[in-house]
C-alpha cells in the first residue's frame, strides 16, 4: 500500500480513534514514522497508548511521501501494510 492509499482510507474514520499495528499475531502501538530509502516505516512499540488518527494523518500528509510504500517496523522485522480494519474504537493496520 502507498501513503496516498492509506490517507484516503483514514480520512473517513474519526480523527480521535487510535491507530495500531498488527504484526506477528499481536497488536502494537504506533510510536512514530521514519522515511528511509524511498520507503516509509511506521515504527511499532509495546506501549499502552498509540498515535491518534489525526496525528498519523498529519505526519503522512506531505506531497513528497504520497507514492512511498508503507511498512510496519518492529525491532528488525518489517512488514508491508496491506490494509486496515476497525476494531473496538481503534484502527488496526495489517
């Protein structure tokens, strides 16, 4: 998935919902984003609170990032983002 695709999906969801990442059969908090080698990485961590939808939209909504592929990053594992689902007032990227 590209940044532009994710932006389009997130715009229709409540801005105050939190965004989480699903990796290795576990749900992790979104901590930050990093851009490296023309790829965007959503950094995951084991925290109790995650970024809100409006915070992620603000960080992603830069014209130079629109066509970058999105990956989730946890330690040394990377996983490309293919979609999202809504669950109990939270957004889960997978």
